[in-house]
C-alpha cells in the first residue's frame, strides 16, 4: 500500500535530507497548465538546495512517496483525481483510486515514511463562523498528532486566523514565524496577529524539532514563512475580494469542505492573476526553506550539534 520512490528510499537510508510535498496543489489548487509547471519548479527548488523532493499521492490504490514526471503529469492533467484527507486514504487505497493528498494526509504519510520536513502553501484551520458550524480543518488534528516540521505561509487568510492560533495553542503545537514577529496570512505578510515565537535560521528550526523529538512530544512544528512585503498581494485588493467572496459564499449557502475552494476560486477570478502569482511564489519559498531545514536536520543528526 506504500511505495517509496527509489531516490527517496536511498536518501532516507543514508540520512540525506528529504522534503515531503503535498499533491492537492497540483490536482486542485492551481489552474491548468500552470499546475504541472509549478509542481516541477517546486521539486527543482528542493533539489537546488541539496534535498530530495517526495511528492505524495495515491496512484491506482498505492500510496506513493516520491513521483516520476509522468506521475506528476497525470495528477496535473486528470480532472477525475480525488482529494484525500486522512479519513479518505483507506477508501482511496481499497478502491484502487487515484487521489491527491491534503496537508493532513501528506503529513501522515510523510511521518510514516520517516520524512521530517514538509512544505505546503497555507494551512487550513478554524473557519469563520465555526462557533456555529464547528467547521475546522483536519489539518489541526494532523498538527496535534504528527511529529513533522511543516513549512507554510501561515494560515489561509480566508479563515479565522485568530481562532486558529488559539486552537494551535490549545493543541500544544509550536508555531514559529520565520524572520518576523508577525504571523503571516498566506496572501499577506501580516495576518494582523503577533507570532507566538520567532526563528531566524533553518538550524534553529532543526534544533527545536530535535528537542521536540527528544522530549517525546507528538506535535508538529509549524514554521510560518512570509513573503517579502513587496511580493505579497496588495492588502486593499485582498480585503475587497475577500469581502465579496465571503458574501457570495453565504448567499449561495456554500459551507464545509466546499467553502475554501469556492473563496479561493473567487480570488483567482477577481485578481487578474495576482493570487496565482502570490500562491506560486509562496509555495516555492516554502519549498526552499523546508529543504534548508531538512539539510540542517540531517547535519544535526550526523554531528550531534
């Protein structure tokens, strides 16, 4: 049920750095044909930093850890690829299906394969109005129970960022902002909330993750990596589109797992390509940082300091 690509298996066997990559961004998160190009660029960025990329997905009922270019192209081109969180993995495997893995599912598989670093775009979290709907992303469950370093661009700004940070605190998940005292909000460098803690180099992250493991703690370590101020989305444009998208979702009774893709779709449609540019830049930046963290962790494991 689990198949490691030969390159990934060889790297893990000798303690070389490996970075897990989710596949929902390929199958569901970016428009075609940009999705395949971005998938290839993300893997290239990881390699350029001396690490091995391990894109994770379910292909014909087999959980794949690391993929060839033909597999990436299939995920990018096939509109019938399902979306699998942790709860969906048994169904996808037992039915022989093909599915792209979410943050939660990717983290689960990566940790099971002994991969210590994972790069994604933005985290899911507590949805707006969750005090009425109880709508929370399965990402939070994963972060509370899976010991992996997750490099992201913060929490998606379309969610309730403050409530998500409160939940992460309750779940005892360490949250670190990279190079800033403010917690980033995906499209925006500053979500409006202070960062719980700050780190300024990948080696710090590696030491924190090693201490977490030595203490026997099960949680992930979240590293929120903001774009530079001049590369974020224009805040005025962001706020205007977000307000319109949330109103449209409410009017159309769009809720649950359909809410996030609906609102993100509005961003793609209303920002004249700006949301796509920001999304691509932050995914590449997160992959680069995750590779550096993985390399630092590999060095730490080899030297003990």
